[in-house]
C-alpha cells in the first residue's frame, strides 16, 4: 500500500468514527427530547384535569341556591317583607 493509500485509509477511519460518534450523540439528543416531551404532555394532562375540576367548582358555586345561601350567611341578606318594599313611580 502506498503512502496515499494509508492517508486515505486513515481519513476513512476518522470519518467512520466521527459518523459513529454523531449517530450516538443524535440518539442521545432524541431520547432527551422525547423524555422532555413526555414530561410536558403529562403536565398538560394535569393542567387539563385541574381546569375541568375548576370549571365544575365554578358552576357549582354559581348556582342560584349557592349564591342565595352565601347572601344569607355572609351578607345577612333576606327577602324583604311586604312593608319593606318601596315602589318608586315617575
């Protein structure tokens, strides 16, 4: 084998090794990004579940009976008696 052949062979060995390292690094990055994606999707699912729970809680708290109960208990409101009603006419 000539001197040029050795250089070419050495260059090819270096290229194959560089390619192998690039493949391994690419696979590492792929796995790393896949794990990050799974974590983000799990967080998205948790947020979606919490959002549904909060919407249910909001609809429960906004019912007429719940509002009336809070008005009676917290604000000490009541339905007016007949003598407490004032009608204003123009």
